[in-house]
C-alpha cells in the first residue's frame, strides 16, 4: 500500500507541476477541466496496472538425481532466537480510521446543511434552474441546478445580471460533480496533501469557465470585475458550493485578458505526451508467469540439437498434427532483469565440470525457458547454456514418491502407468529395449503401493522385452541346509556357491556398506540386469532368504555426521567458500533443507561441501 501511494503521489505531483507551469494561465478552460479530472484518474490507475508476460516451460525428459536430506530434525537443536520487532501498522491504521471518521462526518454534515437549506426555504423555478430564496444573507452560490440567492436583494434587483449569468453557468455545466468527486476522494485520503492543491485548482478553473461565459454575453470586463469585487464575501466553509467570492480574484482578472493561440496549444500538447508516456512506463508493473506446457506440446530445440532437426522433422510434424494448439515460446527476447538472472544461474553451473554437472529440474526448466526466449544477439552476449553430460537417448526415468508416480517428468496415475510407458516406447526398435537405461527413484513408498506399481510395470512391452523384469527385483532362491543329503537321486542345491546368489548377496552387502545419510537412493541400471530398488523408510526390499542379511543401520542425521567429521579435522565449504567446523554446525542447525557432500580420497582429510543442492 505504501509503495502504491508513493507511486500515485509522484504521478500527481508531476501532473500538477505541469498544470501550474504550462496550463493554468491559458484560456483552455474546458480542456483544463478534463485534464485535472483525468490527472486524478491517471495517477491512481497507473500504479495499479499489472502487465503479465507468459513464459511457456516444456517438460523435460531428463531427471537429475540430487542429494536429499531427510525431513527429521536433529534432536535437541535449539531454535534460533529472532529479535522482537514492534509492529506499528495497527497504530497507523488506527490514526487513519480516526481521520476517516472525522472528515466523513464533516462531509455528511455539510451535505445535510445544503439539503436542509433547500427544503426549508421557498424556491422559484426558472427552467432549467431552481432559485432557492434565502432569508439570511449568503453570497450567491450554486449546488448542481440549485442557485442560492438572498430573497430581499433579488426582489429589489440588487443582484446584477452578470452575477446571475455567472451562477447559471456553474449550474448549466454541472461543476458540482467535480467538487463532490474531489471531496469524496479527500474523505478517503484525507492525509494526502496534493489532493488539496487539486481541489483548489479545480474550483479556480470553474470560476474561469463561468467568467468566460459572462464575458461572451457582452458584459464589459471592467464592469464585471467591479461587480466581482463588490461580492467579495467573508471566508466561510463552503467546500461543496461554487460561490462567486473566490480568493484568487487577481488571477481571474489576469486570465480574463488571456487568449491562447493554436500554436501554443500544439506545443504544450507535444510536451504533455512524453510526460504521460514516462509516467506510464515507469509506474506500471510487469510480471512473468511461468506456464508448464502439456506433454503433447512441441518442445523447443536446443542449439546442440539443431543439427538433428532434419532427421526429427517428420516426428515434429506428427506432433503438430496431433496437437494443432501446441504452444511455441515467444522469440521477442528477454528483459534485462530476466537476462541477468539467467547469467547468474548459468555461471553457477558452468563452473562445474561438464561430466560432473548436475542441474536440479527446477533450475533446468528456468534455464531452458529463459534461453528459448532470447534473441540471437542476446544468446551471443549471454553465457552459453550449461549442458550436462549426454545420457542415453532411450531411457525411462521413474520417480515414485509418497505413493505418486512421475514418468519422465509427467505425473501419471497407477492405471495409466503401463499405457504411458507403452506410448513412450512405441517407436523404439527391439534393440532399444535392451540398450536403454532406466532410472528409478523411490521416496517414502509403501510396500502395498510398490507391489501395485511393480505389477503394472510388468504389463508393459518394455518389461516383457526384458524377460518380465519389474520395479521390484526378483527374490533370490532360498538357501538349502548343508545337512541335507541326496534325496531321490537329486543332488543338494548349494546356493551359497551359486554365482547368481553371490551376485545378489554382493549387491545387498554393498548397499549396506555404502548406506547414505539420506532417506533416498537413486539407481541407474540397464534393464538387462535386475532393477535395483532404493532402501525406503517405510518398506524394505522383498526377499525370500531363509537367513536374511542384517538390517541396514539407522541413517545418521546430517548434523551428527558433520559433528563426527569435525572431530576428524575435516575441511568444510559452504556454497564454495571455506568455513570453520563450528560455522558448519551452526548452519546445519538453522537450516534443515541443506544438502551435504562428503569426499575422502586415499585416506586423506575428509572434504565436506554444504549447499542447497548439488
């Protein structure tokens, strides 16, 4: 609200200064009337205008796995104390409503007095006006089509004809509408000083209009000026009415003699237009709205994909036929602010080696949306797009989180899951099914839901082409006791020495030994081998071992891990800057959503990196 009032105040001040310097003393009284009213509307409307820019973001088929810190807070970590701030907003609102009540009561009191004066005094109809004949003495004044005159002076012809013409002009041109509008605005914004200057300018211009109408009737200017001087009345509270006793009588006499040429009108109009344009572009607001396109929308090409444009041309045309309303992002270019944001974000990832570069999906979408809106000149001047190391062209990225399935960046239902996979792989060759890579991410998944997803996955052509493999790996064969002898000519099975069982046991042992401190595992594998499943909080890998391996240890919280590493003399870095171990512990205490990356080479001192994401 304060920012809005500041912007509107600057607009009001600029237009009022222009009026005082270039328009007030000119004879363009009708234009000035609409200028003053338009300046009020313009000044309060412009800061409220918001222009939205629509940025289309296309879903990416690449999902980058990032470290995930569990939501469980570290125990016994004291909350950071925040300083108490005195909120003065209730006090300011209280003062505002007191002023609103005071000026509102005064407004209605004056309105009531005028209505009472009309009803309690005799009236004389002289179409289209109504004269209200007053017993008490008031200078002649007007309110809408009512003209208030002293009855005794009117009967004795002591009121000059010029004065009656003056008041009839106020009534005929309905100047009271302007006065009531500015008075209502002053009740609502009683604290705004510029509105009082506008009220004075509006009333003075009404007098200019009435004076011009009298002089056009043939009344001599000297006679009319003497008449005005004779009707100078004592000051009174007549904010609602147009009275002949106006304080700026000298300025009125000066303007009566002024004649504005057409050349001056054109020149001052030329000066006004740049001022209005400057205020418009300075105080309107622009917002960027990010819209995620449907899966069927045609995605834009990256620069490194343009070489394959001809090869994929037929596929693109097919998409256009299926979805004629597919949205293509605008090429009008980025604003300076958006271009600067792109540069900061791109430089952040360009500092990382390409082979180790990992960009979170949210940042990747933001970079893609900005890059596609750039003009060729902007692309040449901006940092290059931070491409990641190329992955297999044929892949499936499956995220199962909180009993929700995300396939290649698109949320799908359990029933539609197998159909979506078949649709995605419809154009694959038979060799693509065996050469493609599959990335499976599991986060907080129940066993029951995982079984349903596994059963749905086995219905797909992708699973059938790979021997019926599923999301959940098949259980290993149960071990046979060594004491079992030959039975009915069948040799005892020795699973512990079976190569297949040894491979499965080695995989389980490796998972236990390399258990991360996070509540998530991401496994990238080839469908020719069993699909590995991450260790979950809510469910374990299904197994039919008679003697199952020991349960993995309870994940260690990031804070506890940092405390242990600090005792080993580890080196700590926060967002690329070296920090002390105490500082690292304090940062993790105050922000539970940070990720940590621990590296230890050849038994050397551990290096711990702390950042929002990696």
